[in-house]
C-alpha cells in the first residue's frame, strides 16, 4: 500500500517537471544571459530535489521509526546470544589449543626418546634399526558434532598500542586528511591525482 502510494507521488512529481527535465538536458551556457537562465534553472532543479526529498522523508520516517523500535526490541536478546557465543568460542579455542600443545609435547617427547636411544647405542657400537617415526595424532581442524561441524583455524589477536610506530605503508589512505592538505595549498601529493573543479552553491529567495 505504501509503495503504491509512493509510486503515485513520484509519478505526479515527474509529470509536473517534464519541462524541467527537458531544459536540464538541453541547457548550454555560452553567454551571460544563458548563464543567468542556467543559474535560475539550477535553483529550480535543486528546489525540486529538496521538495522530493521532503516528500520521501514524510513517507519513510514512520517506517524508519518502526524499524528502529523493532531493532531495539531484538537487540538485548541478540546481544545475550552473542555474549554466550563469544564465551563458547573462547572456551572451545582454549581447549583446542591445549590439545594442540599436548600433541606437540608428545611428538617432541617421542623424538627425544629416539635421540637418547641413538646416543646410547653409539657408545656401545651397536647398530640400531631406525624406529618408525612416532605417530602422534594431529588435532583435527574440523570437529563433527551431532548437529553439524565446527572448524578451527589459527588466528591472531592484534591490537595497536602505539599508532605512531605503525609503518606508513600499513596505514589506510585517509581522504579527509588528503582533502585538508589540498585545501592548505599542497597540490602535489604522491599517489594522489588532484584536479581543480568548480562547485556551485545555489540558494533561492
């Protein structure tokens, strides 16, 4: 219903501005008179945009407010779930890391035993047959559960403690900073293409 009503309003606006669209598409500025005419046309066009945006806001504001209320209703419930999910992830990650450390310790212990056996045999001259490589079961990256699977991967917790020490090549180019530097008069910035342009500001009476 709201969409159909919106279509009706847009159709009415378009029909009322057919001549404006024609003028906008055909306007050329080659004289002072044409400049004035184009400036008047600019004011009319921007006024039309403002009017359309006001009508759109009248239609969407109640929807936005309703959407905001619904989001607010769901937010505490979803936040509680996300807190629980984080706690589960932390606990599962801790246990998975413990298993990985234990498996690695077992592997190193087996290697140390083999090295000690070789050293002892070296003192007696006994020729030893090499034992099969110790089979230490790797901690699986994917766990199959009753309801599906959970996969684990190595990751890193990264925090910036001193931004001034971060290498420049790791910094994201900041458009606000670049724009401020250009406005200060610096027009030659490595890696940045700068071209002058003119922006019009129009106000109606």
